[in-house]
C-alpha cells in the first residue's frame, strides 16, 4: 500500500505539469456563439426555463446530498456530476417522451434530466423504502423505467450493450424511439464499448453513444486511458463522431437532436464526445493529487450553468428575477426531498429476498 | 412414472427439432419473441436448432450478430427491458465468460437493484457438456456459476420432450432463464407429442422408479444413470433416477421424497466434481433428510482438470454408466 501511495505521489507531480499544459491548450477554445444564438432563438420559453431548472436541480441535489453524506446521514458512494450538467440536460432536452437512456455510476444528472423525482432519488440515497428502488439500489442503481430511464450502472461501460439492446427492441417493435447511452471516457477502453458500438453500427440501430469526457477516470487521464480520442473512433465504425463542448448546453442539444433525427430515420448510431469536467472529486472521497488547482479553476470558470444564464440574460429571454424565482422553487423542492427522505421508513428485513424474481 | 416416457402417441423427433419447435411456436404465439445470436440465421445455428427459422421469420426476428458475446447478452437485456421477449443464444456456454458482466451484474440484478420494477423476460440458451472432442474451451459444464447468482433461473433437459416443454416455459417467464442444452443430446431422438404442452420450471421428474438407491442427476448424465440402473436391475438392485431438470429453482421436495424412500443417494453430474452443483444437492439432502440416510451421500463428477481432447482421456474424465454403477454399489455397502 505504502509503495503504491508513493508511486501515486510521484506520478501526480508529473501529471500536475501535464494537466497545466492541457488546461492551457483547451483555454483558447472559443465558444460557438452562433450556435447559442440560433439555438436559443429556436427554443420556446418553456424549454429555456426547463433547461435552467434541470441544471440547477442537478447541482442543488448533489450539493445537498454531499452535505447529507458528510453529516453521516447516508453511506456508500456518491459520484458527483457537478460541472457536467449541460450534457445530460442538453441531451435529454433533445429527446422525445418514451425515448430511452442508460446511465452510469455518475448518474444523478441523467436521472434528473430524464424527469426523475428528486424526493424519491434522495430517499434512495438515504436507503429508505420510499426510494426509487426501495433502498435496494442506492446512488448507483436508480432507474425509472416508466420514464425510459433503464438505469444507472455500477459497471463502467456496461450500459453500452444494454442501450444497443434497447435500440434493437425499438427497431423490431417499430416504436420510433431512440436510446442514448451515457458513459464516461473511462468506458472507452472497455470491451463492452467496442462490442456495443460495433453491433449497433452494423445493424444501424437507433442509438446515440454519448461519451461524457470529463477527462478523468478516477485519477487516470483520458489521454492515458484511450489511445486515440473517442471522437476519432467514428470512422472505425462508419458512423459520425463529433466532438463538442459539453459545457455548452446549446451545442449538446443541437448535436443530440441531429443524432436523434438520424437514428429515427434509420441512419444508425452516432458517437458523440462531449468534453466536460467534474468540479468535484471522483466520489466524496478523492485523493486530490492528480489535478492542479489551476486546471480546476479554469473549468469552474466555464461553469455550464453560469454560461447558460449569461447567454439567456443577454438575449433578454429571462430576467434575474425569473432565475431567482426558479432557484427559490428548487430550494423548497430540495428541502422537501430531504425531509421526505429523512421521515421515510427504513426497509424491514423481509424485503431482503423480495424482488429477486418476478412472480 | 415419468410423464415423458408414458405417453401413448409415437412421434419421435430429435432434441434439436424439439427446441426448434419450442422457439417456432413461441414466436408464432407472441410477436415480441425473437432470437438473437451468432450464426443462427443463414447457418441455422451451430447445432441446427434454428434451421429454417430465418426463411420463416426474416432477419428482424432471427437476428444474426457478429462474434460479440457481451453485446449478445446486452442486446437481450435492453430489448427485454423495453418490451420485447428475446431469446439470446451463445454458440457455446464456454463463451459466456466474455458476457459474464452482462449476465451476472446486469441481467440477474436489474430487477432487484431497481426495486422490483424492471421486467426481464429473457432466455439465454447455451450448448454445454462433453463428449464431442472439442477440448477444453468448448465442452465445459459451468452451470454452477449461474446457479450461484440470485436473479437467474437455470434449466437443463435430458429428453426432447423436456427440452421443448422447459424452453417454452422459459420463454414465457418474466425472468432471466439460462437454458443449458447438452451437445451430446441434440441428436437424441425421443417422443414429443404433436399437441402443445409445457414443462414447468422448478419441477423434477422421476425418470425411473426404484427402491434401493436414488441417483439425483440432470442432462446427459440421466441417461448414464438409466443405463446403470438397467445393469444393476439384473443384479437385483433397484435404482431410482431423479432428473432435477431445473437447477434453480430446485425441486428439493422431489429429491427428499426419493431419498426418504431409498435411504441412499448418489449425486451425479458432468461438471468438475469439486465445487459443482452436486455439492448443493448433497448438502440439501444431509441437512433435510439426515435421519433417513443409511449411507453417506456420494458425488460422482468430472476430474479436476480442463477437458482433454484425446478420446480415451475425454471419456475417462467424465462419469459414465460404469462409474455410476460403482458409486451405487459403494452406497449400498455404506450401511451404518
């Protein structure tokens, strides 16, 4: 163990420099303001409101969950999506009712963006009977099948073949639905990625593989994990693989919408690499030795919620007062979610062997 | 007496045909049923189980995949979760290792992790077992791996009649069922009636009645047990052969009924003896019928080695009628 810690410490002084250099390289990346303007114009007020509301919900849900975790009100693992909200939100905004998603261990954002109830999510994190899974799943296993959320997943990359299966089902049932498989850059090296994407491409299935490249799988940098960028893989499967600014909700929305149209038209899958960053550590527990303060600050400055708010304000689509009113509503919603979770009963032991099989 | 043997009608078909009939009938009955796997279409399946089905149902319901076992397992899960009723075939059960995460961490656990809300009407089919000279990576019996995972049901048939009835039940289940089909039995002929029937999952079948020793077994080993029973009958030893048919759920009552009658049990299986599913059966018997036993429960299984290629070595590593007969005699000597 000690040897491993030393090795990590040595490596981190090197990665420190490397991450500074990477931050510099991505710094000058200009935001395509043209997309913001045309996309924002194409959205109605309800959509604009929904996007802000959803991103704020995700952020406040996780900030509150972190507090509860630190206060020892919940246990297990919490993987934070904070900083990545634009990807789940922009992607789900482009979906239609009945479309499917598969999510990841970092899945709170996908669940909320797909319409999950925060009180039932919070109760699940608290391990209570009123949670999405009655306390049997926890943070990494929230699903809402009625909303088309086929589940968060504790195994990196495992949602990719499942999403492909959902898309095969849609093709056979001719239900016109598409499936988004969310996964991180950490899933890039897995066999499940290749098997799932290749089969989907050969069968031209209506599925979107949405890689949230937050640049780190635990402490391992994307460039170490993947021999080539995820966006370079499309040609290998004869599918498009655009790389987008994952902190720009408009760009995510436009790209996913186009991919969904392609999928619905029978043109097959799209692989999207959405570049983003997690502001927080891998989980509540984090070594904090693999990223520089400068790099984190750089990305916090590109906060997707602030960017959205600025764009919407300068286009005079929403006033400060309207934003504040949404924030206040969300605070109430969050407070209710926590008190609902805390007041909910613990499951009783007779539940242990229930729900293993359908009767 | 065994229902599989007593029917008056005379139609005899191969087990591969019986399985095909099961798939065909269920596909006709329910438009959401489809078959997915490697070489199941044009080729007709490695053991010809799906021969002719592509012509009948087309490529949308007989879905050929590239070599991608994790994808095959996942295709089944995703389609089942969203409203279809897939049958996913592995060319050999040995290849399920590649798909193990999808089967064990995904298919088996989705329902439970999601609080009982997920419905997975999904059947995995996989040829298993030895005797074909295909060596270490194409002849294993890995059923114990799957029985050990809550959320899966595991079945395996010894006759064409059971194979058809069990597979039809599996396809109609709203659960994940792993159906192991013994490769040496695909070409076995047996009675299968024209009219529709189901064999329920979780119900054992006494394939031969006897009074002196119970042999508890499944799949191809049922036939070795019957062969041994026939030989021993000439010596005045009466052997009862219980075919469990379903490994999970296990029909413990049927096993106990037999053991309480004969007071002796030999557990017979083709998997590696050590740590095999037979240990579970033996354990159930001693826990629940200890006072009824006149001899230790014996296990007969395969050698602790990968499956060898050379014919005498392969034959020698597995139980056969002679080895079972020897175990039965040993059990009879073990009077306390």
